[in-house]
C-alpha cells in the first residue's frame, strides 16, 4: 500500500511538473509584446518628458528646457503615426477645459483613420475617471507644440492644402497669445507656415503677415523668430525675382548675431544670391564661402548642393576656374555634372561647346534658377578664347580670330578684342587699316601686379577667418572681473595670514 501511495504521489508530481512546463512554454507567447506597440509606449513616455520640460521652462523661466524639446523634434518627427497622435491628443486634451473637445476634434480631423488599438486606447483614456486620468499638461506651450507636431505630420504626408489651414490657425493663436515663453516654438511654426504656402504657390499671400510678425519680434527682441522671419521674407522675395526689395530688406535689417548656424547659413546664401545678380561677384563669392562653412557638415546635402552650384557660377563670372575637388565630393557629385561640363567649356574657351552645354542642360539651369547668371558666362568664354589666341599667335587677322571665336563677323571680333585689351586681359594692338591683331611680347609675370593680387586675396582670407574666430569666442562678463581681488588686496591678505599664523604659534609656545 505504501508503494502505491508513493507511486501515486510521484505521478501527480510529474503531472504538475508537466503542467508547469507547459505554462512556462505558453507564457512567453502570451507575454510577448508587439515591437510597434512597445515603441509607441516608449514614445509616449518621451513625449510626457517633453511636456514636463516645457512646463519647467515656463515655471522656471529657463528657455534652455524648451530648446531641448526643439532639438528633439527631428527624432520625434520620424516616430509619428496616427496611433500615437490619438494617444497624445487624448492625453493633453482630456476634457478639463472648455476648449479641449473643439481642439481635439480639429486636430484629429487632420490625422488618418486610426487603427483599432489607437481607437480603443483613446476611448479608454476618455472614459477613465478623473482621479485616474493623466496629469493635465494644458498650458499654451503644450497646445502650440501639439499643433506643431500635427502640422509637421501633415506636411510630411504632402497634404499641403490641409497644412495651409492648420498653419494659419497656429499663427492666429500665436498672435492672440503673445507670450515670450513661446519664442522658440513660434520660430518653428513660422517656418512651416511659410513652407505650406510655398508648396501651394501662394507665398505672396503671407508677405504682410511675415512683415508684421518680424516687426513684433524685433520690438520684443525675439532673436530666434527675428532670424527665421528675415530669412523667410528674403526667400519670399527671391521666389518672385524681387531682388531690389530683397536687397533693401537685407540692407535695412540687422541679422541677430546670436542666431544659430543654420539660420546664418541661409541668410548668407540669400545675400550672396542677391549680390551675384547685382554684379557684385567678389562679395558674393566671400558670402557663399561663409555660407558653406556655416552649413552642417554631415547633413543638409541639398543646401550644400544649391550653394555650391551658385558658388561655381560666381567663380566662372569672376574669370576663375573652380577647383576640381569641388566636383568630386560624393554627396554633390551627381548634381554638379552640368556645371562641370560648363566649367570645361569655359576653361578651354570653346564657345561652341559652351552653347551645346547650355542647350543640353538648359532645363536643369532653369530649374536651379541659374540660367540668367550662366548666360553672363558667355563673355568670359570669349575672353578665354581671346587670351589663348594671343598666346598662340603673335599676329592674326580679325577674320581668322572671328572664325576661331565662332563669332558672326570680323567687326564683332574687333570690338571684343578691343574690350579685352582695355580690361588688361591681353597685351596687344589692333591695326584697323590692315585688319589684324599683333600681340606684344609677354613680360615676366613677377614684374606685374599678379603676385601682389594673389597675396592680397590670401591675406584677406586669413584675416576673415581670424575675425570670425574672434567673434565666435565667448568671454566672461565684466562683473566677473569685479569679483576678483587685486594684487594689493592679495598681498594684504597674505600678510594677515602670516601674522595670524605667528600669533597662533606664539600661543602654542605659551601654553605647552
């Protein structure tokens, strides 16, 4: 009987062990969490931390907390989806204020139809009792931040008509509230406001609004919004080829020195483009070089492509040949192929090749808004051809020069060669009666002013770098120096310390 009982006990234990093993095998399947759901939960926690930072920025009056949230927008932008929006909108607009329902319905109208999980989560959050609901994050900063995230999501979906409606509503809110704690958020909202109208080709409709906001930002010393709005207005004018108005705005305005490098790069590019159109090629060249230095090194590939295209064109207009290394950078190599072929035509002075490239890549140049500037390069191609003729021939008839330069007549060749002689491109003289050009003996280049010009350009470049480096340095305020003791005060303090040490030593001697 004992053996039977022991057998029964062991059998029951085996059965229990098998059941436990089965449960352990089934448990991971039940506890297994969907990676997407896990990522959404992690995002909600990060989003709550962002709202706490905004609240801390307002209560402590520390803009640096809001700037942390602004710097996290690119990472947040990649994680947005309809399910997340339903959760965060229900989290913030939880019905504790009268306007919550209206804001919630308005924002959800811009979001796609949610999945079942998002609908269930938002419904559970709405039906939860007030004691169990999440903390209310309803301050104007969080309200604008939610609207900004929805606007970014709508822009990424290419729903630009909806983006126009939402961005207009956001700017209206910013105008009505006028809080200094909204400065960093307002600058980002203005950017996407202009972007939405630009993609719908309605930039002229918001020019008055941007001017009024720029005036307000300047009076309030809101330097972030001021720099963004100034760049947006310059872009607005250049979009419609209003270069005179853009030049007046840039000359009459002062760009904030404390602006970010990205805004500085944009401003320098716009001013460089204006100067290039107005024939100020040397200043445009320096400005565009500064824009490339200010631009991010690892990102902003499209911006660097655009600036490099304009920089290459300006160098050609200056009579210089761009370095081959500019065309070999991997990130911009493909986009610069038409400009590389154009540079080859200018370098060889082949007007026929230049015209072929202009006809071949004309659509690309028009799309890049460079066609007008590139047409001016034609004169430099002819100059290069004239210089090569002067080097290769000591004497040449104007008719032969016209054929080599592919001009229509000898008279046109005579005018062009005369202009080149006047500008100092070549050393020659024209015999009008017999119709030929005689070049003079080339002198030693070190006897001319060319080395002096080259050294002057290098010195200017080095001084410019030094000037920018000094401006970028930060020094302690003058009040810091007031707290430091002078040399006399330090001597007196040291003498007092020595006397005090002697007194202590004498007291020790008196009382062993």
